C-alpha cells in the first residue's frame, strides 16, 4: 500500500476528535449544571460496582482545570492518530479505554479514578512506540514531536503528586506500548525506490543504459536497420516498412 493511501486527509480526521471532545465536555456540562453526583461513577479499584467506571471514567472530570488540561492533548493526539493510523484509530481508542481502565482497577489501591488522562497516556505511548517500531521517517518524526510536547508527562506515572491517578497514567502507558506491539505489522511501509528492490538488475534499467561504465552520459540515436520489409496492404499495393531501433552511437 502506498504512503498516499496511509497519509491521506479526510474530514473525519478532524470530525472524530471533535466528537470525542464534545462528548467529554457535554458530560462535564451535565455534571456541573444538572447532576454532580455522576462523578462517583469513576473507577473504584477492586470493587465490583467500580468496574462500570472503566467505561465512564474518561468522560468525568473534577473541575474546569482538570478537563482543560486533558482536552488539549486529547484533541492533538487524536488528530495525529486519525491521520497517521486511521485504519486502527478507533480500535486504539476503544480498546485503550477498556484495557487501561481494567489495569487501573487492578493495580490501584483506593480512590475514585476519573478523567481522560488515562486515554491521553495511551495515545502518547502508542504514537511514540509505534513510530519507533515502524522505522518510517514521518512516523519517527511524529514520535519525536510527541516526546517534545508531552515528554514531561512520564514523571506522572509515579506517585509524585497527591490526588493524581498515577495508576491510571501508568496503565495508559503500558496499554499504548502493548498496542504498538500488537499492531506492529499495520504500518505504513517506507517508500522504496526501484534500485532498492532485492531483484533490481542495473543492466535492465532503461535509465542506466544512458551511461557507460565510467558514468558518462550516452546519447541514444536512431539507426535504420539494413533489412527492409515489403508487404501487401489491403489495397493490393506494395508497402515499404522501415524499422527503427535505438542503438548506442559507436563513435561516442
């Protein structure tokens, strides 16, 4: 598959991240204006009722600063995901929410874990490691850009700040790396030129025939063959056909 098919713009690249962001803010509006108790539907570790929070927690936030800090990277990273990995973008997001949430439910000790930061860490981890595994210059550049923008987030997978779900961040990081390995084969292949193909033969290359063994350009000129063909045409008259071929000029 060509790179143009992999990296092709469409309206969905912007529309889908906007829909995700709109859903997150719509739930926050409902929480602030109508029912603030929905915040209790986060991930509560090792509690059966807390399993429901695996699905709902990415849409719940504590305050305006919490949702704002998650919204910007969520939008930027999801844009990158849908552009560079469009065919698997929804799988990464959907299964990323489920798996990172399940890991949070397993490894966390206590609390009510809410926020889209777990998904953000899934995207950061996936995009970074996927670009490294792909060995494609565009995807590697994207990986470096992600590290430049969000590399400092790595510190928050450790318990360095009270009230922050470092378990959710760590779960997202692990999930992104796991998905980068699972979807390792579903990548854009680096463009290969004809002379990079394993069965390339220089003698059969029409372009290389314009050069001699010393690398000098050789102009190919038409030369008339000695043999002529005389054939009857449809009207019964004789036709003289002269065939032309391109040969090297021996005088050059």
